[in-house]
């Protein structure tokens, strides 16, 4: 009886019991509501094949997508004091940092890497929205400064990819000071006449959009990205007026001249390489040719 109960019955139950399906195999598109198989979504770079909605992309996947053969080198960012103000709301800020680090495997909301794009050396600073909404604190400011200094040192273009809700409130005035620090860092890149390109992703808001994110020589955006300072609902409540359709979206800002290009994710790498080659290569496209000049009065030309 024990043999039937302990061995035969579990074997039979295993044959007829429905197998559990992991919850993460299918993803629902926020744009159209379609269910997308996770492998299909990965192949499409997190872009819905039904409506073209661009979902958020992890910082590692984005770096692999942009660099040649997905190869790059990340730099170690300067160490800073984790909780300078000893801030606490419902939780200690130090505890929130520990949770975000355990969730993402990152030290903070920014990653700085260098490598080749189209054979051209490039420095990229990319935000990680999964780390406290990509909020900008002292660590992020240090990351932007380090990226700018590396670009100057390597004589390389700088690409910044923000995905942020703005300044990090738990660091108070120290987070707001990063707006000025990052602006100065970007100016150093421009003083060396190096290209500075901003790739705006969803969302780019708050103090990030009010500083380095709007200072690019070329501003490129992904389709449908929310770009602005305050939220649309806050603006509507303040001015007591209905905002236009698509307000603060990439396409709206392109129409108003705030964004230079809106490029689908699958075409971003090619577009960036094309822009970088035009900005970085200052030599003439071909050899200069001296054309013969015919004049009616050679003696007059000789006296000139």
C-alpha cells in the first residue's frame, strides 16, 4: 500500500496534472493591450509589434544595442556618501537604496561606458529607470561629470540617455545642485568641440530635462516618449486649461522644434552613427580640385 501511495500515485498525478506556466512568459503592451511572448518582445527590442509602443529597455540591453557587436567597457564611478541628509519618510533612505541595489544589481541610477560605434570611439551615460525612477542624486551627477571628463580625455563624442522622473527628493538641495554641475560638465565637452548628443527616452522630466537633457547639439527621441518638466496633470490644474492632444510627447515636441529627430528604436544605432560621423569628421568629403579660370585680360589679372 505504501508503494502504491508513495510512488505510483505521484507518478500518475504528475502525468495528468496541468503544468504551471511562469508568469513572466507573456507581457501586456501598455499601448494596445496585446499579450506578447517574451522572446518575441526581446527580439523586437521591447517594441510592440502590433501598435509600435516603445516599452522601457534595461540599461544593459540598451548599451548592447548601441555599441559595435554589443561590446563595451563600463567605468567605475566615484564613491559618494549614500545618505548625506539622514533622510527618512515612511522608510529610511538608506534602506530604499539597499532595496534598489538588490533589485537592479546596480549601485545607482546611471551607468557610464565607452566603446566603438561604427568604428568611432564613443562615451555613453545611460540612466536606469528601474533604480528609483532614474532620479538624479549626487551619484548620478558624479556619473555625468565622469562621463564628460572621459569624453574629453578620449577626444570622443558624448551620448547621454536620460530616463528619469527628475531630481531625487531624498537628497534635497544636493540633488538640485546636480543640475548646475552637469551643465558645467557638458560645457567642457562643447569647449573641446566634441559632439554632445542626447537620446531622450520615456520619461525625461523634472530637473533632468531642465539641465543637461536639453543641451544636446542634437536631440533625438524615441517615439511616444514623455518629455517635459512638470506633469501634464499639474500643468492643467495650474493654468485651468485643457492641454493639446499629445502634449509633452516626442512627436509634439518635434513639431514645436524642441526635438530634432524622432527615431524608432530599431533605427537608433544607424541614426546615431550617421550623426556622429557628420559631426566628428570635419575634413572635406573629397579632394579639393583647382579649376582653371579663363579671363579676357591676363595682364589685369596679374596686377591683382
